[in-house]
C-alpha cells in the first residue's frame, strides 16, 4: 500500500504482485524438482536390498508431475487473485492515516 500511496499505479502494483508470485512459484518448483530427484535417488540406493527385483533406473510419472505443477500454479493464481482483490478494496490514504 505504501507504493500505491507514493504514486504507483494500480496496474503496476498488480503486475508487481503477479511477478513476485510467479517468481516464488518458479523457484519453488525448481527447488522441489532438484531436491525430490536427489532424495528419490538416495532412497532407491538405500532401499535397494529390500526390493525383490532391484530397480535399474528411476522412473518419473509425467502425469503426476504435471498435476503437481498445475496445483502449484493454481495456488499461485488463487493467492494472487485474492491479494489483487484485497489491494483493490483498500484505500491508501486511510491506511497511512492509521499508521
């Protein structure tokens, strides 16, 4: 709200909100992919003696990965929409008076 009170247009503020949410979602998806792959490889190596037929490679189900990525993107879109609606309702002058 301070940016809005300092003269930033509403469209710019909504773009900033969307950009920040997209950056956080992309960083989260990338980090999750790296950490998940490393942990899966480690678990397969540790649990190899337990398997009756030991796996020769790691498989990744693309439909599950796509659905998880879609859930992250949907959550990002929902939170951005909620934040945008909240920003649209608030009046910057009233907020600055309260502080």
